[in-house]
């Protein structure tokens, strides 16, 4: 499942008080027709509820399985969890019986039921709420309709509250009993008549005898005629088990932060899925792309280079100079790459074969650039057999002019004229090391600072379709052993030439400062190391101070945040090593350019870490108000169920 996070640009500064909550789109309309139907029939609103409990890649967590157990069995198992507080193992999180994760699993099951009730129940009353809360439960919740407005325009209103600022606000959270909690939750849904959604994401847990405390992001959203509204909050639950035959229940709820986004409904949402209409004249849309990877794994020969991870990109450019952007789609080995020409009516036409670009080689990345300065878009491909460079003859026909056989399985491409000789050069990110089979994910060692990845390459354009490897001469051989996912060029230091930012998985990123065509890695000096699961970067001036800032897509892991903050995690390691593992799970990073060659990590203050499993991000002014917004695409390969992540 892929979701999109939209962060509006003019409210950047007010994000310092915003909750770090759900990665669902704030103002992307959810069509109720696309949601799972609610059982039971009737005219009640369509609803969907879920709870996220992903595992951390760096530490494989194997908690006791509670998914298919009865309530009594869950109670027994969670009782064991709480009663054995003094028997916590001293090893890593992967050990079975690690008590905080066992409790998290049980609590997540309960929260999944709670979310389902919040989304689907016709009325939220205190009797039903007693399934999850003790009768004497209390809460501190904000009055969601009386929050200070942080931002407002003709389409969107954003209101926020933060418990830490109680002394500074006239609207502190209210103290409520069980009946008051039910009434407050019911009030938050009062304006919705369809497309309800509820979600808990548990990211902290602490065990204390027969009591436990959890922290979770909470997302509630729905729509009605005229508007859509969503609530993004951070809640702290205090759990206790007063009856050994029953699962733990909540006796205290504290809402630490809340953000309420209200969007006026237009005839058209900000973002709409128009794939099917664009592809109406493209046969391969249904015959190839709507099938899953497992479908093709059973139909294509392994020798074709069929890979299971879905790392295949696209390139966009006007290839026939008609003023309309066209699309090149890379595919796994055995399926032809596709060049889709945009027609005047907005639909696409497949011209792959006629253009000579329907390669069957496994192709990770493509890039349209003008390599010969003849004012049309040539094409670069990274395939299993090398990097292929093709010339556009101006008549919508491509012919291969050069091939670099020594670079296999390039993951991404970035182009710039690094030496300012008037010809575009190419940087190729190579994720896998030479000795690793590209069909299998190699073991990065160590996870937080892996040094057994591939060697990236800088390809210098010498003109007349001749190219040389300038990696070492240009100084880019420094630490050239990372698991590099992406790279981008930008004049970071405003000295008139283009610098190179390389985003790495399982380790620190690299910023190579361009000094007259020779590069120097300065990431360690300017605050851009950001060692995590880096997958992409986007550059923009989010605060309009005239300096380029950087946003890096990583991975947020709720399980990772829970595990790495436990006292028993890596207990024999020093604080610096533990901090590196905690950083792996934190999520995305925003770096503010100070203008003196250094950057400040403003990710937490600006509330942009929680982008889920982020692959690509983009600074873009979505609402045309002059401020850069953030668009974050996340998820992974969609399975048979669209909520598989």
C-alpha cells in the first residue's frame, strides 16, 4: 500500500508545536467507494480501521504471536508479560520473551479493536468504551473545536494544541471521566457522514509491574458534504490489569498534542488518481502492470533477471518536442520497458517498439538528458548488463551509441555539468557490491554504518558520444562503498558550481563539495551525515530565506522506536552506538541551510519525521501560494490486500 503525506508550506514555522502523527494525506480526498465495505449493511458510513506494528529492519523482533488467540488467552499471556517484569532478558530485542514487545503485541491487538469501534460504531457511548477502559478511567483531552488556528486560507484550516504549552494557552485540555471521554470522541466524529478512518500507531512502551504505559500516534478522519476533517494526535495510555482473567485496560488517557485539519470539499480533490483514464489506450496497463510480482515470477524465466523488490523507476520528458511530457517506464527482466507518448487529449500511446526502447533487460533507472547538445532528449538506462546511452534522432527513434559494461545494476541516475565544460555528465548510484547477487539483498555490515555496498560512478561526457569514468580523478572515490539509493545535484554553498548529495541506505549520507571540478566529502563537517535508511532527497527553500534546504526520505519504524529506547536494548553498548540504532527508526530528516556551509537538523521541531516507509519526497508548491509544500510517497510493493502495510 502506498500513501501520500502532504505538508502545507506556509505553516512550516507553526509545525514546531505540531504533533508528529499520521502519515495519511491531510487533504487528499478518500473516495468511500475505494474503502472496504462495512459489514452489517445499512446506510451507515463506510469505515476502515487498522493498527500499525511494523518491525525494525535492524533488529528482527519475534514477539509471542497473539493474533489468533482468544481474549482469555490474551489475558493469560499478557498477565505473564506483566508478572515477569523482573525476569526481562538482557539480550537484544530479537530474543523471544522480550517483555515490552510481547506487551506491545497484545496492546496493539486491543488498539486495533478500539480503532475499529471508533470508525464503525454508530454511537460512541461509555458502556462500549468500557471494553477498553476501566470504569474509573480518566482523560485529559483537548476541546478539538476550540483550538487556536495556526493557518487558514480559502481551502484549509489548521488548528493545533500542545499539552506542554498549557500555561501559555487559554484552552488547556479538559479533565474527563469515562462518560466525558465517550462524549468527546463522539463530538470529534459529529460532522462525518461517510469515509471514516481510525488508526493507532504504538511507538513507545514501558512496563512497571502490573502496569504499563504506551504512547501512540492517533489518526481519525472522515468526510461530509461540504468538508473533510482529520485529527492527528499523540496519546499516552496508562494500562493496568486488575483482573488476571481479563486483558489489561486503560485507566488514563493523556493527549499530548493535537492537530485538526478541516478542508472545504471542492468538486475535485487536490490529488486524484487518473491512471486508468490516462492508460485507456495502453494495452500493457492491464496485461502487465496490474499483475503482481508473484504473478510474473511464475511466468518468466529466472535467466531474464526477474527481481522481487520492485526497484524500477520512471523518467519524464518531452521526447518529441510537442510541448507535452512523455513517460518512460522501466520494468523487471523479461518484460519490455515502455515509452508512453502523451497525446493532445491527455491519454498515453505506447510507442516503445517503434522508438526502439522496448528493452527486455532488467532496468532499474532511466534518465532523459541532452547528451549531444542537439536540443532533444537522449536516454540513459541502467540495466543488468551495463549502462546504455541512446541518441534521440529527432524523429522519435532511439539508437544505442555507447554502453558501459563495467557498471551493472545501477539503482539511480543524476546528471549535471560538474566540470562546466558545456556537456552533461552522469552520476550512477550502485547499491549492491560487486560480490553480491543482485537478486538477493546483501547483509549490510554494520547496519548503521554499512561499508560493503556498491561503488558509485561519475561518468564524464567527453563529447561525440565518448565517455570516461571520472570517479577517482574527481575525488569521488572517498568512502565509495555505501548502499547508495539516490543522488542529487545542487549548488549547496552558492559558489556557482554544482555539489553532489548522495543518499545511502544503512549508513551516513555524503555531501561532496565541488571545488573547480574536484570533490571533497564534507558531510561530516556540515551536519548532513544523517545515518539511517536513506532512499531519496529533495531540495527546496522551505522558509524562503534564499538558501536551499534538504529533505531526506528514510524509514519510520514504530517497533524500532519502541525497542531501541528500552534499557535492555544493546545494554552492553555505549550511548553513541545505541543512539545510532535509535536514529535508524526515527524517520525522515529536514536540514535547514544556515548559509555558512552548515546545516541544522530541524526534523523534530518541524514535525516531518513521520513519513512512514518513505521512498521518494518532493518539495512542490501544491496550492500555488508561493511556499514549498512536501509530498511524501511511501509504502512498498502492494500485495493482494491494499492495507498490507
